[in-house]
């Protein structure tokens, strides 16, 4: 059954949250240290974002050695050798034509998912979306199981939503971004509010919490 987004949902998304201080520290960390050159900066961002969002990079198949060793060797080495900084620099300054430009965002997400899979043997699409979101909070929608559960209830059938062409894609995140952009545009049309990805996420988590309690 589809659920209607209400004005209360919008007001809640726009209101201050007790989680804002912690999230703002992570935004500041990525803004102050956007590159992936120095070991300590890579470790700090991967460790704090992953742990804060229950998506830690050290959770992996056939883990050997300690988590510290994994961060200091595998994570640092693989990220330094990757083209992650190039991918981030190549992103648009802002979205002017989302249904076209989101294809680039989806492609960068897929590349990071592949990099994480190479390190861990797991598809860490949630961690990839969150890690990229904190570097570019204006571009990357936040994906996890709760957000996916809610967004399916507030958006139309997928064949009624515009497609997004991407050079490479993780199918789950591709579908999620189509729904998230549809939701964003619907809210703007109905409530005259242009919400950012963090505010979209707040609505989705609120809906999931309400439906689970009900």
C-alpha cells in the first residue's frame, strides 16, 4: 500500500535534529580533508563514517588479521591506488538537469562499490553511498535498507518513473536514485520545498519508523 507524504513529514525534515551535530562533524571532516593522499585522513574518514552508520569497511569475508591492520594496509593502499579523487573532482558542481546528470553520480557510486568489493568481498553499496554523500552532500542520496523500504511505499511503480542512463551502475542504487529524484520532485511540486538528500533521508527514516511502530 502506498503512503502519502504529509506536511508534518516535511516540517520534520526541515527541523533541527539531535543528530545534526554528529553529522556536521563528518561533513566538516570531508570538507577539510577532501583528498585521499594521506594515510591518517583516509583512515579517519573510512573509520568514522563507516562506524557511525553501521556500515564499517572492516566487516568482510574471510577476514584475516586485525581491523587496525586492515585499515593501515589494505584500505589505505587500495584507496590511494584508486582514482577516487579523480571521480570526485569530475562530479558536476550542481545538478541542473538531474535526470541526465545523476547518471554520473550513479557511475561514481558503482566504481566505489566495486573498489570496496575488491577489498572486502562484499557489496557495500550502503557504505559507498554514505561515504560519497559526506564528500558531496548535495549530490548523493543516502541508501540503506530502511530508506529502500520506505521509498518503495511513497513512489509510483518504477515503470512510471523516468530512467537514468549511467555508464556503470549498481542496479539497487540506480533504482533507488530514480525513486529518490521522483520523490524530491513530487515534494517540490506539492509543498514548494526543494529538499536535499539529507532531508529526503530524514523523511524516509521517519516513514519507516512510523510504519514499523504501526
